C-alpha cells in the first residue's frame, strides 16, 4: 500500500466537508490548480500523528506536497514546546521565511502545535512575525480548512488558541507518512502536571477516544497491510477516563490483540503510576504485543521524584520492573531521564546512575533540564550551573553506553524477528527493529523495507548490531 490519504473522509464531521471544499476552491483561485504545501513537524510522535491529519486535510483540499520552502504555496510548522531548544529552532526557521514572503507575498505561512498554545509565544508571533498569516492550537486541527478559507477570503491574520475548549474530533482524514507502520492516537492531553512539564497546559486535560473508534482504526490499518501500529497518548496507560463504558488501557490492548493478522502493537508513553500487573499480564499473554515497554523514570532519587510530582518512588518503580520480568523474563525497557532538575545534588544524581545499572535499560532518552515558563519547576531555585549539569550528563551517557553494550553482546548468536524499517544511509544495509526495540543492520535488497524477516545477530559493536537473514 502506498502512502496517502486513508479512507476516513467518508465520516467527516458535519460542516467540515463544506469548509474543505470552500478552502480548496479559494486555494486554487490564488495558487492555481495544483497548489503545493510544506508541513514540517517538530517534537514527539503525537505531533507526527497530528501532522498526518493536517496533511490529510490539505490533501482533500487539493494540495500536493514538497519539502522545499521555495516551492510551497502554503508553509506550516507543527511545533513542540517540551524543551527550549525546540522553540528556538522553530523561531529561527520561521524567521528565515521572511525573505520568501517578501519575494512571494502570495504564499501563506502558518504555525500550529504546542508552542502556539502558550500565551507568550502567541503574543511574540503576533507582534514580531507579521508575515505569519495563521496560528492555531493543538485542539483545533479540524479548524484548519475554515481558517484558511477566512484568510484567503481577506479576513486578515487568524489566531486561534484554547486547546481545552475544543471537543475531541473523530473522523479526520489522515495522510500517513509510511505504508508499513502507523500511529494511532488512543487519548489526548495529560492530567499529571509534573512540575517540569508544559504538556498539560498546551494539550489540555485527558480525553480518551471511544474504544470502538480505536479498534476500527487499527482494524483498517491491519487490513490495509500495516505491520506495526503504535498507540499514542501523553500518558497512554491512563486511557479510559470519561468513556461511556469503562475500559482501561489493558482492556483496550486485549481487544486490539484479538484482531486477526500478522502485525505488532506498541504503545507510548506509559506513566509508572498507571502501570499495573494487569497491563503486564495482557502483554505476556498477547500474540501481537512485543515484550518491551517504554517506562520513563526521570530520576532515581525519591526527593527529586517528589519535587517533580511524579507520584511514585524508586522502590515502586523497581517493583514494577520486577513484576514485568516475573511475567515476561525476556522483557526489555527503555526510559526517559532528566539530568539536573532544579535543586538536584550530585549525590541524588548518582541514585539515577545506580537505577540505570540495576534495571539495565536497552536505551535511554536523556535530557538536561530545560525550564518551561508557566511550570512550577521554572520558579524553583536552581544553583547548579549548566556546565556542571553537562558533566553529569556525560557521566550518565557513559554508564548507559556500558549497559547497552552489555545487553547487545548477549544477543550475539540469537535469532530475532525484525520489521525492516529502512536502508541505513551510513552502511547501505537494511535496518530492522526487533521486538526489544533495538535495531540491527543486515544485507538485503531495498524492496524488503516494510517486511518482517528473521535475522541472526552476528556482531555487536557497542550498541550497534549486525546480522544475517535466516529463514524462520
């Protein structure tokens, strides 16, 4: 199956089809019969999934797509607000569009996503970036056709924020970026209010999709030949709040796993406070869920976890790891870690190192703390310099590299089923992802991308794995 618009436009919400048709007509009137769009997405997998919906709407409006800003009639940046670096990068890239707008005043420039839900960012865009025509928030993707129609009709610049005021919208068209793996949103928003995190403020409170809507989307993807589906949510395993009939995340997984076909179901991101033995049992008994879980711990020190408002302790986290391993001895873990949280001492940081060595994660996503305006942590005393935090960060990477290399050496000689994801640009070899979330490079023709294969691991160089294909 080629990438493109999924067959969801048959269930468009009332009024949306009319907005799409009107915006499409206005776009053709300004830019000709074949208008082109550039959609650039920053940040997490949920942003990527949102970007696919945006491209689905644009496709129905008659747009084709380009990666070159000079060729685009409509340029949209789908933004991330989790770290300061991400915001700075977006502002820099948007600023670079000023010259394009000067040369081609007929183009339209838009921003959406998490950054735009922050009042200070929206104000900066309004005042300092007058060439930006449209700004809308995370809950207003379905409003894109209407906003575009208004701007093209001469209404002036459009600014729409307020993600918590928007209803959960089903049935949006999706132009997926791949033909073998897909993102499926199970729930939106977050109720946790971790003290360092901006997400609840920019994506609103938790809203779960009805289970039948999630099941129907997964069924359609499997029938279309997709091999791996990842369920998404800022806190995916708190799924179930506000549903007409109570269904928790373990129950949703159990129902998806019953769908016939040869596929994998992954999910992210899970919060330790909502991880349960029931969830691990569903994974252990499933046919389609890999024995791997992404379970962010952020810090190995109880005082720091309390300041982060994470609502679990080191002991609780390690007990979850033990329970999962009791039910699935071959399970692997990945996680997120924040280094240098405000007030963290070096001794407390060392508790994070010891937890890494104890759990033996196959991979970590590591970050030096980045203050976010509006969060509680942004106003906490932070006496440790960035230079010192950078040293801690390097020490953490060294510890994790040793752990990862140890895990990879254990795999040499094992035969693993992989989903071939790409051709490695550096090695020219196929690259496939194992159930344990690690990747392996092995020889094979490019047309195998998107297939499953059995690969014997022959070499481990640090965390880089090589192998050869073997028959299953």
